[in-house]
């Protein structure tokens, strides 16, 4: 079994490396958020059917957990997006600085005056 690795300028880009894990975590957070919402809806239905104080306390607890979960998901999602943008920016800056500092391959024309000044 052989596998080919991508080559070229996009092979090491942050987008190609992070797209699969970021997509996986986004899917997982969406699924877990849906599960929490379903648990909250079920708690409301059972509390409305039983009309007891304990049922409504369960609804309040489930709502609190849903609110905490929503806050964490949206906060982490925004922080991950900002961190990804900062990383991409730093990589672009590093690549730009590195390309400026790299010696130019090939031949170059040097004037006689410059070589004479170097010899003195």
C-alpha cells in the first residue's frame, strides 16, 4: 500500500493540515449540542406531563447545563477561529521574511566598481 504526500506550496499550509480535525470537532460539538437540546426538550415534556416541582427542577438543571454547554461551544469555536487566523498570519509573515532573506539562485551581474571596493 503506497500513499503519496502532497507537494508544493500548499502541502504545508495550515488549511490542509487542520481541515480534518477542525471538521471533526465541529461535527462533534454540533452532535453534542443537539443531544443537550433534546435532553432539555424531553425534560420540559416530562415536567409538563407530571406537573411536579421535581420535574421543573430537572428542567432548570437541564437548561443550565444547556446554557453552559452553549457558552463553551461558542467561546471555544470563536477562540479556535482567532487562533487559526493568528497562526496563518504568523506563517505568512515567516514565509515572507524567509523568502526575503534567502539567497537568489543563479548568476548575478556584479559591477567592477563593487569588486574593487570590496578588495580595498
